[in-house]
C-alpha cells in the first residue's frame, strides 16, 4: 500500500460498497480511481500515477493550494464559531465579493453548499414576491434538496423521479447549436426570450405568477449551453413584468472561470440579476457557498435565517485566500489565454474530425459536442463515453454532460496551462481517429479487431428526441439500456456499486 | 485594535449591518460580542476578555482542539476532492460511525449540514415509502431548507411564515413537565405515543399515509424536552404500521452529549430508528453532517445523490479526529460526571428559588425552565432573557429556548468541568436572588432602584396558551411586542441589525 493508505484499493472499494449509499456513485465504477494526493491541476493515485485533471472546477485555484491551506489552518487554530458573534472575516469577505458585483447586489448570506444557496434563493424570492411557482431552463440542475430536485429537469425527468410538479415551469435551454427555431438568421437572444415571455403570458392567463426564474448563467450539466447575447437582458424584463425575480446560478461557472469577467452573467452586456448564488469553486474544496441579493429582497422577510456553519471565520478565511490567489496568480487572465488556445486547437480538430459537431465555451468552461452526423446532429453518446474511458487510461480526467451525455466538458483548475491543453487535445485526436477507423473499417489502429464492444456500463437516460434519425451501423453501443440511471453534475459511466460486479470490461 | 483584527468593533458592526442579510441575527444585537479567539470551553473578545461558553455544542471537543486542527491541516495539504474517487477517509469514517450504531443502521450519506441531512432523510423516506406526508413534534426545528422550514413548527408557527402545509402533521411534544393529560400517575410514554397512534388513525381514515415521523431524540429548540421512557419504542411501531419510517434527528444531541450513550435515541431502551441524521458537533465546527439508514431504505431509489463537498477527505479526517478525541479524553464520561454535578447543583438552586420550575436533561444537555408560578407554570420569559443578559455581563454565555423562551439551555463543549459548572451556577444564583428581590421589593441588591426596566430588545413570538394566568405585577417586561420576530436554535434577544440602532439599554 502507498504511504498514508489505510486499506488497499480492493478493500476500500469493498467497504465503500457496504457502507456508502449506493446512489453516491463513483467515476468509472468498473475500474474506479483511488486518489491519494493532488497538487495544482494534477491528481495522483495510490500507485503514484499522475492524472491531468480537466474537470475539477471545485479545486479552482489548484488542488491543495498552499496559500489556501495556510489560511484555513491559521484560522482553525484561532477561532471557528457561528455568525451570531461578530467576526472580521465575515464582513471582510462580503466586502471583497461585493467589489466583484454590480452595486445593487450587496446583501450576503453565507451557506455551506450550492444546494443550500439555491434553496435559500428560491425561499427569498418566494417571500419577496409572495408567489410560489418557479421557472427554470430545460435540462437545468440546481442541487440536491427536495425543493431543488423538484425544479431541476435534469433530475425530475429521470424515470425514477416523481416527475414535474405543477408549480414548476420549464422553458427551452437557449442553445445556439440545437436551435428550436426553423428560421435561419433570426435574433436567437430575442427568440428564446420570447419563449419565456409566451410562457409567462400563458401562466398569467391561468392566474399564475412566478416567484423566480432560476437559471445557470451558462448551463453546465445541461450541456455547456452558452445563451445568445441579449437573452438574459430580455428575460429579466419579462420576469419582472410577471412579478418574479431573476436568480442567476453561478455555482459552477462563477469566480472568473469564463476568463473575461468575474461572473458568467456579466458576459451578457449590462445584465444584472436580482439574486446570484455561488458555490463549488468558492472555497477551493472547503464547503462554502453564498447567496447575494438586493437590499429590497433581503429586507422582505423577518424570519431568522441561521446557518450553523455558514460564514464561519474559517470558511471566510478560505474564501478570502481563494480571491487573493486568483488575483496574485492572474488566473482570470490565464483562463482567458489558455481557454482561447484550447478552443482554437479544438477547432483545428473539428476541421479534421466530423464527429465534433460543436465547440462552445469561454475561458476554461468549454464543451465539445460529439455527433454521429453533422446534419442530423444525432448525439454520439457511446463515442463520448468511449473517449473519456480511453482518456482515463491515458491518465487524463475528462467528463461528459448534456441531456444525451455527448458533450465533452472541460472545466479544469484555473492554473491549467497551454501545455496541459496540448496534452489532452493530442490524446483526444488520437482517440477520435481510432473511433473513425472503427466506424469506417470495423477496426482501429490500437489493434482492436472486432470493432468497439459495448462498454460494460449503464448509460444514462437519454431523451427520446435525441434518438430520431439514429444511424445504427455507426453507433458504438446501443444506449439507453438501464436508462433509469441518473447522472449528476459530472456524468460519467457509473452504476450501482453495491449490486454490480467491479470487473472492468471497457474497450481499450 | 487587537492583534489580527482588520476593523475595530464599531466598524465590523457597521459593515455587518450593510453587507449581511438582516435575518442573520446576532447574539445581543444591542451590544454584540466580537470574538477573536477561542480554546476549549472559553472564548475571548477583542479586548482579551474571557467568556465561559455554556452553549456552543458545535465546538464539541472544545474550540480549536489541536488534534482536530492538525488532522484537517494535514489532509488539506494532501488531497481534498469529491467522493466520486475512492478515498480511505470516507470508508474509515463510515466504519467508525457504524461501530457506534445498531447494526441495521449501516449505509451512510455524507453531507455538509444538519439541514442537508434532514432534507435528504425525508427524501429517502418518501422514495422508500412512496408517501409524501411528514409527521413532526410540536415546536420542533429541523433546519433551513424550504422542505425543513415547512415541517418545523418552530418556524411555520411564526407570524411571518406561510403556516402549516396540509401534508404536515403535528403531534404534541412528549413533555413530562407541561403534560397535556389531566390524569396523574399515567404511563406518559404510552399516553403520548397514543396521541401519535390516534393522529395516524385519523390520517388513515382520510386516506392519507405518512412518509416519515421526524423528531429530535431530545427536543432542543423546543425547550429541552426529554421524552418519557417507552415513548419512541411505541411510536415507531405505530409509524411502521402506518407505512412510514422513523427519522431520529441527532443533529444537536448526538456524539455522546448525553453522557451515558453515544446517541440520544439510545436513552430509550432498545429503540432503533430507521434513519438517523447527525450534524453540528460532528466536525467540531467544520461543515460536516450525515444521514445513516438501513440497506433497505438506501436501496429503494436509483436517483443519483451527488454532494459536491459531502464526504470529502478533509471533512472525514476532521470527523475521525473528533471521534479520536472523544475516546482519548473520555469525554462521554466527563459529560456524564459533570452533567450530573451540574444537575445536582441546579436542584439545590431550585430548592431555594421558586422561579426554577423544572430541571431536565442528561449529560451536558440540560434545560432549566423558569416560571412565575410553580402551580400555573406561567413562563418567566422576560426573567429568562434577563438572566442571559446578566450572565453575559459576567462573561458567561448561556441561551434560552422553548416556545416561551423561558428555558435556560446548557449545551457546552464536552470538556466543560465541574469548576465551570460551579462558576455558572454561582453567578446564576446571584442573578435569581436579584430577580426575586425585584419581584418582592421593586428593587435589587445590584442597586437598581426602580425595578427592572423593559429591555430594549424585540422579544420572540410567544404562543398564546403560555400567557394565560399571567401575573402582571411579577413580570419584568411585557413580552410579545414585535412578536413577529423569530428565533432559531439558540434564541437570544435579537433584532434586525440593519434597521435598529445598536445602543445598549439592557438592564444591568
């Protein structure tokens, strides 16, 4: 066993199968990775093998950043108590965050997770507006509480879920690749916003009002959807006219990931949400999240909000250290430069590989959508799964997402370099070439003779509309079996550990 | 300013009023305390003044325990990532917790707060049973998510709340002091359990089933209610017969606080809940919480549960260190011995001070209920508030709770000593004597000539039934003005910082 290990890998896995909720899934359940050490954009397994991490957006300024660790350690040995006592860290941190936001977003609530943040945001909206209903984007995911499961199409559309509640209203994701409109050359920002307006009008006609329109500034689990310019600016007008507030979920995409601005909502020129929620990258792995809103919304309720750990001096010290590192190491600039380089390289790949249907993103938030046919845009789901399994063998961590799980998703630590980008794109091109050779000749240059086998994995539920126009002869595997399975923010091949053998049968 | 301070106290307070949600309340808002350092059972303000902490049950093994800090620091610099990778800490911690629990409670879900734990527990119960409704104890409080606000009478009975939902069912708290039964010498455990049976019968008759009965093993915010022996054993039978599961909320009372057992539910002989939730003391201040349940309940859903921070290696390292300290320092034994000593001393005070109506508790979870009259049991709410304000001036942190906020609540760090207990009871007796002198003569031995003034605070909403039989001449203040105010798990005198002057006008 490696230094520091308590159990060998097989024993860790066996204990996990016995002791941990079976719905808490592993990456690569057939051959999961045991990570024992991490630094910057690299993670190391128990054998000391180094993985390039392209997915852990939580380790925002790099795994185990020494400045963040030092700040946490120092504060932990001094005082860590609840926010019913005065402490400088709480207000200093709020002050620093306020400086990144439009002036109207000035009142902070500190919590422990993006789920707590989104749940509280909806509660604030309900109290402020007096309304109950919530409008969300299709395929959106907002967290794990009962309320958030109810308003996340990503969850409630699963077979095992209780389905959509009548107070939840879903508008199309404003996707510029899979457009819902027949016409070309239309103003997509306006067209998609008109869909919101139309639904709000229908609701009004039936006597309903919404408390909130809740959407990620860039849709993450939904498949890296970047809304067209002008969309949010129009949506917020419609939402206000309908008596609701606009909640921008920056849990996955905030804190400079997009490179050109600190918050992803700022990509939409002049747009200012009524509430912003933040989480994942905020504490570089420490449980820290936040809701910020306007003074008017904050003062609309008198019911005390006490969060035991929220805003404690240690969490705030960690949050402050993350902001310091972002500045000191100019990580927004890095995200912008490295992200642009990665996107440019991916476009070169696209010119050589028809399977790449779309590349979209900004900074270090990038999606690469794989399709079987550029015209029909049929999702290359199995191929996308194959890519991430192959990359894992090459010690690169990448994930897929989107309703058809066919979008390769880059969201690495912000210290990711051009060399890292080149490393992964070189590997990726090799794998795509192999896939094309199999599609063309039933063989690959990696020596697989009989084509790519069906991976021994349960694939997620795929939406019906993505199956139309399927070209069976080009598919790597028939997706959709065990389709009741459900994948969260990072949707890797996974299944119930407790009930499935842990034998790897993945094509290599 | 003290070393390490960024702002002087007035500036911290001003920034807080501007930047932090006004419903996030301070202890003693008229004269809040700025804490800059803490160790063991002591906290220190910016002037270096030392406070004895009788209330911070989160700092379970003592503020800033060096073993816990060291474990966190070491793990933070090694790796901190999500539970989709294998890591030993997760399974080692689950294994250690399992050893404290009955064998049927064997499947763990790690989360970041008691709120996340209770919310998930109800979701699990709903999926397992297929039912939706929830039954809770009157005055119960279970957390901050939308779901938990809906099922916490402590919250939804507040004037500003949206009230009780029709899927929420409330049974009487099984209080042995304020009994709901006329008869003497009855089996209270059976009698209170029969109330649950009766309500479940009524629900069944109207075609309703419950998903869960959710209760704290010992009711904390509800006023330190200790259920009579035999209560939970009978309730779980009734709940099972009605198709529901029993969720024991140990967020406030678990991890050995009761002294004689590791979990408070174990005080009820042979009782085994279906689900147990844990939180506050679990990480000694680090955001760490958990749901444990049976294999049957855990395997009843296939919807993935992914909690970004839940069960990360740092949280688990902290949790393991807390368990180690509990063992190494024999803190359960300490809680039992010191708790018994404190209760014995309080009983001596009770024999001399008629205002002490009831003393109840076990280990270091103790409530002292103050009443204006031992026969009518009219709550001495203002007196209880006065006690905690006076104790604060004596640098002792104590709080009040219960629906009438007249229960003094002891829940100190587990390293609390007999000397600490003697220190606070000596101060308490002096204050009670003063109060009695004022009641008797309109003056006190602290030199207040004209009786005790109305404190410049907003007092919490008091339930109507506690006002019956009020003896006006003996009350210190007319409670109930600004009664829309709402107080959470520790209910100190507090009000909206943003809208109220911060001038202290508290009687000393």
